[in-house]
C-alpha cells in the first residue's frame, strides 16, 4: 500500500480513524480523554495509549498526560467497542473528534501520526 493510500485510510478527511474521544464536562482538570484504538499495540509492547488533557494541553499551566494500559479502558461488554457518540462511560460523554478544542485536536493528531508511523 502506498504511503498516500495508507494515510487516506488512517486519516479520512484529515481525522484520525482509530480514536475515541471523551469529555467529562470539566469534572477533572484532564477534561478530555482520548483512547487510541486499532491494531498498533505491536509497536507499543502490547500497550494501548490513552491521552488525558485539559482544554489547552500545551500551555504551561495546561495538562497533557499519556498513560498506557494492557486493555482498552473504555471497552463495553467485553468487546473492543466503546460507547456510541453521545453516550456516557466512566471517562465521560463520547464526542466526535471535531468537538475537541483546536489545540487538543493538534495534540491528538501528532500522537496518532506517531503511533501509525505517518510522520
């Protein structure tokens, strides 16, 4: 597969295909949680990446933390699937990528491109 086709498949319309985004409505300082999904864990030692961040994760007083887990932390009912957009789980309400603040979208895209070796 060519690099262009791979990028189109993994980033349709410039949006990461294999993430799930959550907003806990400000219950914690790391209001937004991103669960990176898909089959990349062979590159991360079997770990699945999760990103927690505030509205301005790159600001000196902002929050942007990475964690990794052996399992997908938002999986519902023993499957790999998380809740549908608009539904709630322990991470907050699932939202579309476009609903994230612009700065958060940039951070997510940078991490996503690294995971999928698109940089």
